[in-house]
């Protein structure tokens, strides 16, 4: 009786472990459980040292200057804001201008706005990896082959040097970001809103 009992107990314990492991991922449906925790952590590190927040996170004014607004982190230039007024003559002469929280820009290329990188359907964190990789490697809007080129100052020509594993980590991390619905304005030339 004793010899039979131990193997049976082992089998029961092992199947309980298998059920609890598979059950956890399926229950939460959380992307972080599908991508490994190490991959997401590496992505967080790369996003931090890659200073994505500088341009992609709206900021609030703090005692020492602009501070990231945690509610809107990495959601791009907020579409609820008026378009900042840039000096078009200065921009045309080559002077680059930033708004107060570095989320919109004017330069010889026109006026551009940082994009939403969160996991919302309006953000790059909701894209599949192939589109994300294409956007960074080829500088194409939404990561689509026939779309327009990404505008300055997005430094994709630096980020394109990241190996696939790093791009996968960044993508995995973006997928875990709090979704913020926001569609930043399309880039534009001078003469309309945003120029003076
Ligand atoms: C110096 C400013 C700046 C930095 C730093 C920056 N970006 Fe961007 N990024 C932009 C701007 C501006 C756009 C939008 C360009 C456009 O509309 O063509 C953009 C667009 C993108 C897009 C394409 C979005 C779309 O909808 O097509 C992705 C993806 C992206 N950035 C990811 C990143 C990641 C990841 C980092 C950090 C590793 C980063 N960016 C750092 C300015 C920046």
C-alpha cells in the first residue's frame, strides 16, 4: 500500500502543478505572462536608456521642469491639446523648435508630433512584432511597407541597429504599458494651424 501511494501522490502533485501553470496564463490573458518576465524587463531597460520617454511621454511642469505624467506615459502628443504655435520662418531657416514637453517639433521638414506607443489599439504597443520591427528598421509609419516615411526627430536610423532580440524586448515591454487612447495629429507643412 505504501509503495503504491507515493507514485500516485507524485502524479497528483505534478498534474496540479501543470494545471496551475497553464491556468495562470489563460486566466489573466495578460500579455506579460505570455512574454517572459526577463524579456519585458530588458525591454523596460532599453526603453529607459533609449530615452523614448523624452519625446513620447507627455509631461507636467514640476518644480525642476517637465516631469513625465504617469497617466499618459508614452502616449504621444495629446490630441486634446491645441497645436503649438511654432515660428515657421525660423523653422524654414533650419532652427528646430520643441514645444514645452518635447512632444511636438518644427524644423525644415514641417511640424511633427510624437506617436502613441501604449498598448491601446491607437498605440504601437498593440501592433504585431513584424510591423514594429519594420517601423524601426525602415522608418515607416505604422510599420507598413507602402506607408509614409517617419518624420524627424524620431531617431529610427539609430534604433534600427538594435538586434532582433532587443527589438523583441522593447516590443514586449510596450505591450505591457497602460493603454491610453490617443491619436496624435498627422505631420503637416507650414501655413495652417501650428505656424505663425
Ligand atoms: C527625439 C524624439 C524621439 C525619440 C527619442 C523617440 N521617438 Fe519615436 N517617434 C518620434 C516622433 C516625432 C514620431 C512620429 C513621427 C511621424 O509622425 O512620422 C515617432 C514615431 C515612432 C514610431 C512609429 C509610430 C507610428 O504610429 O507609426 C515608433 C514605433 C516609435 N516612434 C518608437 C520609439 C521608441 C521605441 C523609442 C525609444 C527606443 C523612440 N521612439 C524614441 C520621436 C521620438
